[in-house]
C-alpha cells in the first residue's frame, strides 16, 4: 500500500514548510486554484443586455 507521506519525505526530505504541514499548503493551493478559476469564468462572461419595454 502506498503511503504518500513516506513518498513525500523520501523526495523532499520533510513534511513541513515554513513551520506548517504540507497538507495545509496543498489545501491552500487547491482553494487558490478554485478562486482563480471562478474569477476567470466570471470575468469571461459577457454582460446580458436588458430588453427595453415601450
């Protein structure tokens, strides 16, 4: 069975960066990615024109 922590430690020699767990940084990167994606979608939308009634 794969243990992701052991693989990470063998590759990068630690499970912390700037005193915080790598899981925190991974989750922060996911949140930032979602926020950027939402902004791209929002700013890429064209505004709807309102129909004027006479």
